[in-house]
């Protein structure tokens, strides 16, 4: 096997992922393997960069379908460069910023919610945050 390729075991060892996860990523189209003369999976070395992006993106809450879509824009015949990775991160930036703001707001309101004691799904601003008509009382308001 040429030095430019890694076995599935080598990718697993270097990435810290189980072989089964690599096979799963391959089935989902996130990474691609080739077969050597012994019909074993082998990966180009740049797969380690892709696996790292997948792991980081998943830890940030990005779905596998969003990751697959982003990775599909990368070149398959060359190693992705800084510009390629920058384009992917810019695409995720606004969504991640919104998630951070939402989670920060939720975190900051949780203490008052626990202290409130209302336990009401109808009135709780955390469960029903967009209910701007709640202040007008119960029942239909727009009929």
C-alpha cells in the first residue's frame, strides 16, 4: 500500500474513532474509501482532516446532513485548503451564533423559571416564549 494511503485501522487510531464510525461516515457519504489489491479499505491521508471537521461540527450540534452538504462542496481530487475550510466555517457561522444566543438566553432564564414555581406550560416563557398574547389571558384572542 503506498504511503499516501491509510488503512481503516490507521485512520481509526489516528482519529480516535472506532472503525464502525468510519464505516458509518462512509455509508453517509461523509468520507470515501478506495480498495487496495487485497480488497481492503484504504483512505487518502486527507481523510483525517475531513474526520476532524466532522467531529468538531458534530460537537457544535451541526447535523450530519448539514456536514455532508458542506463536505460535498470540497474537491475530491485534491487536498482541501484553508480557503475551502474557511468557506465551510462561514456557512455555519450564523447558525452557530443563533444557537449560542438561544442557549445563552435559555441558561439565563432557567434560574428565574425554577424560582417562579408556576410549572405552567401555558404561561412559561421558556416553553412558550413566542406567545405574545399570553398577557391578555386565556382563550382564543384572534377570533
